[in-house]
């Protein structure tokens, strides 16, 4: 088989895999909407979803105010977290890079706790409207800017960013523990529930914000797909091919951090999606960023939406925080990936 024919075959295979992931994401989305804390006949569910003005107000409220927002949040947040993890693993050339290892999630957790315990966000413009989510987003972005600022002083090397991220994780985890220590019983419950991760607290305005941020930021990574693919060969080789490594790493880091910050501020702490999603995509379609990034987004969406379905089925009538499910399921899935993937070198 000629090289051209082999490339066409590989491209066709990748397109089929991405299409299959898209179909799977749609299927788990529909399944997640169909499952809820209370039983609802499928016919009533479809009518409430398609023609909400023709059903009882209670059915319309269940579908459009509870179930669909949760499922849409799962799709968007799962995709955003996996996209952030894929971008971080690419620009830092590290298989463990994700929003948690770089401190974005830890900073968001502290921001949410600070808002719940001290109420300082009420002093800011729109503080009452933004609440814990707004404070979480603010501190997640601050953590990103700190990493970028210090790395610019020392050079935007991957090692510098990773080490700064680890330091920020420990710093904000300590500050979060301090907030929990001084919190009242009611405040502590708020903080703990937020850190467990939940899809049920998102409102339509927050969902719209996440959708807009995702739509605005993702085209950059497709536009730079060739340069990002080159960076997987190492900084020196990418630079030899004409890639502005330091500038691209800085801009891409800002983009993925904004994606992760927006998702985490809405859902709370949800682990392993940003780590496992990209690894699944890499196993399926390889390193070509045009397909890898899309497959990562769809894998993350499927994982989080599937976890949402499981969270509703474990205990009938009770919705377990989805962050617990992703951690319990993510660990064995990640171990399975490690054990079954082909040996490769991360340079």
C-alpha cells in the first residue's frame, strides 16, 4: 500500500471513530435525560422535552429546569475539562497534566470556599449574582495568571509551569483547609458539597456562559493544530519547524485554563475527566491534533454524562455527587489504560 493510500485509510478510520464518539455522546445524553431521581414515563418525558407548553407545569419543570440542564452541563463541562487536559498534555508534553495538576481546580475550590465562609464576593460588582461560582472562576484565573507570570520571568518551559502548578496546588489546598477549619457547620456543608462536584447547581445563564467560552476558545486550537502536533515532538524540533514555541505555549495555556476555570466554577471539583479523556482519545486516533482534540472533547463528554447516569442509579431516588463517581470509576479506567496502551516515550 502506498503512503498516500495508507494516509487516506488512517484518515477515514479517524473520522469513523470521531463519528462513533459523537453518536455515543448523543446516546448517553438522551439516557441521562431519561434517568432522574423520580420515575417519569418515557412518553411524558418526550412530550415535555419537545412540546413543553402542552404538558403539566410540574413535568415541564422536571425536564427543563432539572434534567436537561444537568445533562447539558455534563456534556459541556466534560468536553471542556477533557479539552483543557488535552491542551495541557500537549503544550507541556506531560501525560499527567490536567486542571488539577496545574492548580486550576484547587484555586477554584478555595475561591468557592472563600465566598461561602467570608461572603467577600458580596462586596464586588455582581457579587451576589455570581456567588461561589464567580469567586471560584476568579481564583482559578488568578492561579493561571500566576503560573504564566512566573514562567515568563524564568522562561515558558514546560518544567517551570508544572513545578509552579504543583506549588499552587499545595498552597490553595492549605488555604481551602483553613477555610474549612474556620467555617460554621452550615458553611462547611456548603464547601464540602461544592468540592464533591455536582451537575445540579448549574443554571441556564451559567450553562450559556460555559457554552460561549467553549465556542470562542476552541477554534484557536484547531487553527494551531499543526503547530500543536509539532510540539509533541519536543520544543527543539518544533522550533526547528518554525513553531513559536514559547508564545504558543503561553497563549494555549491561557486558553485551556479559561476553559477549565469556567467548567470547574460551575460544577465544582470533578476529577479524572481531564486526565482520562485525552488518554482515551490518544489511544483511538493518535496525536494528530485535528482528530485528537475532537476525540478528547467527545470522550470527556461521554465520561461525565455516563458518570451522571451512574450517580442517579446507584441509590434509587438519590443523586450522588458526580465527582465521587468520576473518581471511583476514573481510577480503574486510568489503570486499565496504562496497562493496555502501547509503550511510548514522552519527551
